[in-house]
């Protein structure tokens, strides 16, 4: 069996005390191959190596994933535009490509997780929607 990259072992070799290409596997009853008493020290060592390799792989993948991540450029109180998702409707003679691409401006009320914002209407302070920061763009008219 092939080794998994994350744990640097095959699942077979982690669970059973012999190699997967062993001629002993040609027997029909796998229970006859297992030892009466399992050596706990060897199992703890193997699981310790597996855990260590998983933690190392996890930190490597997190580093690769977060390499190009940038913090959200918005703060609470900023005015932003929200990406419009219109839908065409032949019965009402509505064509999506003729709608405005952005709705707004809206005010950012608060951040739920770091990438989700709650936007409200600045005039009435009514909730408009919750949106991901990738669906927002800043209102540049207020920065002049």
C-alpha cells in the first residue's frame, strides 16, 4: 500500500504490526495473523509519529494557504457598495445585463467573523444583508 503524504505511513502499517506486502496476507483469516497481546509501547510510538507528522503537515498547509491572504480593507462605519446579483425574467421584460452591477452605498455595521460583515442602510439603519468582504467595494466618493 502507498504511504499517505500527511502521516508518512500507510493506514495498514499504522494499524497492523506487519507490512502490507507480507506473504502472510495470503491467508484467509486475518485474525490468525494478529498477535495475542498487542505491544502498547510500539503502538504508542507509531501513533506518536503519526500525530507529529499530521501536525507538521497541518502547519505547512496553513502556511501555504495563508501566504497571499490579506486582511479586509474595511472598518466599521465605512460606506461600501454591495455586488448586485440580478436575475433575468422574460415574463416581466427584465434583463439582468442592464441592471447596475453594484448596490449602495451601505454602511458597515459590524463584522461577524473577520470576513463577514453586516451592512445597513445609512439613512434608516435597517439591516440590508450580511455579506462576505469579497462582495464589497469601498465608496470612493467619501474619501475625497
